[in-house]
C-alpha cells in the first residue's frame, strides 16, 4: 500500500484478540478489572463472559496507522472512540478506515475508524493523523 491518501479512500483490517492478549494488556496497563480476566465474575454481568478492554480493541487503529495505512512515519495525533457493543476474545472483527478529510498544507488527515463484527458496528470513532508524505 502506498502512502498517498485521498478523501474517500478506505482500508480494512481483520483481526482477533486472544485471552492471552487481554492478560498481557492488563499487565502492561495495570487494568485488572475482573470483567476482563475472571470468567466466573464475568458470568454474573450483563455480558455473561469476559470482554476485551476497550483500549486494547482501539489499539488496532494505532497498529494499522503506524505500519500499514498510511504506514511508517505516521504520527497519531488524536482519536475519539465510542464503545457501542462488547468485544470478546477469539472472535473475528474488521477494522475499517475511511479518509474523510485532508489538509495538504499540514500533511494531516481525518480518518473515520470503525470496528465491526460480522453483524454490526461495535466501536466507532475518528482519528487525526499526520504523515510527511501522505499527499
């Protein structure tokens, strides 16, 4: 994939997280909320099983921006996220990126960011990125 971005351009990335990923994220952040780690605890919640940390889910945006779309050299300036539905381990998701505006002078782009399961959007947001060569 080239580094050039244009309004309307889209990119999709398929992924999943394992329970081991959730544990590593907990260890890295210190977020040991049992809703993510304790199956018996989570069974008593409205989710009925452990859920993925919202920011672990959102970290897929950082991975894609920094390594794939637009890739190396990207500076991730801003992200907002709305967590619409829970996400679970060992389930496949699709992250969708759509360039919605660009600033050629400042080398910045606003990108709509979504995560969907096979049926619906589970996370939505918007990112502001900068890259020296995206236009």
